[in-house]
């Protein structure tokens, strides 16, 4: 039966459930408000709309690598680390990641019903966060690194390397996990960001009383530290600081990488 917008609004206000859940409950209850409210309560939908307004900065990430050819990172977000390490939460995350490996990134959007059930059971705002999937190009391999904490993944890295092996790719992925670069190389850093940093460093140098003639050289030196923080190839390898990632790679090349951090 058709239900009025007025009844939907009233029941939604009374129960805190989502609009579509309220409408469906009223239809199933033949327009009976009390019966519909009971249906929502039984299904755990009451309070769902209120949960939508809450922050969900916790969660878990998982990483799947298939034969060095395909890799994926999937993030599932929630409100507390207690829920993030629960068996149902982790199992749902693993199912989503498996579907993404098999069918593509779009598969992550097909788990709405399972997520609704999880929200009702665990009483938190739960939703899929970042989803990344790589298929290795010809002559390249895919690998990654997953750091776990309190029975859940919290830091995942996915990397594609051309002209190298999986051991090399994994070692670089571990480095990324700890060093957290944002770009592969200097030419990927936006020109505006570099210009702003250069201007800031010039101002700092002048405020420090550095001779004007020496400022360009001083700024270039300080820009190296800027690039070392942002760019993978400029960074010292975490397992041997005498070697840069560029030297570690040799003739191999990092074509892309992604990092997903819980709480970032």
C-alpha cells in the first residue's frame, strides 16, 4: 500500500531509522505506525539515521595479492576499534576484498544488505572506505604489505614494480608502510606546492638573517629535505639508511603505489 510522506516523517522522527527503512516498514505493516515501529526495532533499524551522523574514524584494512598479478586493498570503516576487530566485521571485510579481486572495484558496492545487517548487529556506523585494485601491466608485478594491530589490519600498501621481482616489490612496500611517502618521484609533486614551499623557505632563511647571496643555495638544500619527506625515490631505505630507494630499485621502476591508513 502507498504510505504518506507525513507518516514516513513522523515515524522516522520517532525511531531515528532511515527513510527507506521507515517507508518499507509502514508498507509491510499496512500503515500501522505502532506495528511498523516494532518491525524497525526487531530488524535493528531504529537509530540507524542517528548513527549516520556519527564519525567513523576507526576500522580495518585488508590486503590480497593474487600471484603477483592482481592486488587489492579494501577499507571498512566503523566507530571503535572494539568493533573493528570483531569476527563479523573482519569476515565481512574479507568477503568484500575477495569480491573486488575477482570482479573489480565495483563489487565493493554490492554488499549493502550485508552492511545493513552488520550495522544493526554491531550498532555502529559502518561503511566501505577506500578501495584500490591493481592489475599488473605487462612486465610488471604487484605486491604489498599489511601491518596488523590488535587483530586487524591498520596500514596497507599496494605497489606495482616494473622490471623487478616480488621480493623487491615487497621490500619497497614495507618501506612505504613506515615512511609514508605521497609521491613516487619529484616530478609528481604539484608545481604550486613546490613554489609555496620554496617561498616559505626563502622567508625563513631571510628571517634567520642569512646573507641574501646565499639564500638560493640554502633554499635548494632545504628543498632536498622537503622532497625526502614526500617522494619515495628520494627517501633513505628504512632497512639501510645508506641506500636510497632509487638505488635499491636499480633498473627496476615503481610505476604506482597506494597506502591506506586507519585513522589517517
